[in-house]
């Protein structure tokens, strides 16, 4: 289920208002199936605008997870993956996005925050912000000063 414990807290479920404990961990290739199920669940939600999103596939996630320096983290509540963030400093995903930006970012010198999912029931808990802050802190520790991301207009705050 998890590799390294990164944090923990209490989250409020939207549907019941119930407070439940959660843990934030690094994810491993063994977690990919859960990640893809959560991605499919979110993409299948009424009102999800697929035009803003390019879904991950198993091979992409494996590549990202197998490159040192890339970071894939997840949040578990009630023994279920309820959120995850994928970030990379190199690899095909990084090359694809940096190329679209004019190849001005060198691998290892910038972090691409290229995917985040939070289950509907847990969206009121700032989990995207918590995972992003952890990622930013890790970047700072490793001297990475540029973070690249795309933000859906509904999530701009």
C-alpha cells in the first residue's frame, strides 16, 4: 500500500461530514492499479471536463516511478487511495511538457507537477495543496527552484 510515510492528519468526508484519519505516503509500482482506478472514477464523474486532461497509463506511471528524483505521492483514508500527485524532474512526461514550453527547462533543474487527483468525497480538505507543498519542500531540499504545472480554471485560488 505505501512505501514511505510522509505525513498524516484528519480529513472530513464531504458526503457524511465524518472525520477520518489519513496518511500521505510515497507510492510504488504496486500502487499503479489503485491509482488508475481512482483516475477512472474521477474522470467518470458527472461534469468532469476531459479536454483539460491527458490520463495516465500504466507504462507512463511505471516509467515515472522508476526514475530517481521523480516523486509520486498518495493519500490513504480508510485503507483506500483517495488522492495522488505525480511529479517528475525527467523522463518522457517531462520532455513532452518542457518541449511544449520551448525546451527552456533542463532535466533535473525543474519539477513538473503533472497530475493530481482527489476523490470527490475528500475535496474539501486541501489535499492537493498538502501534496503540492510537500513536493515544493522536497524540491527546495534538492535545489530545484522551478515548478511547472497546469491548473484547471476551477482550481485557481
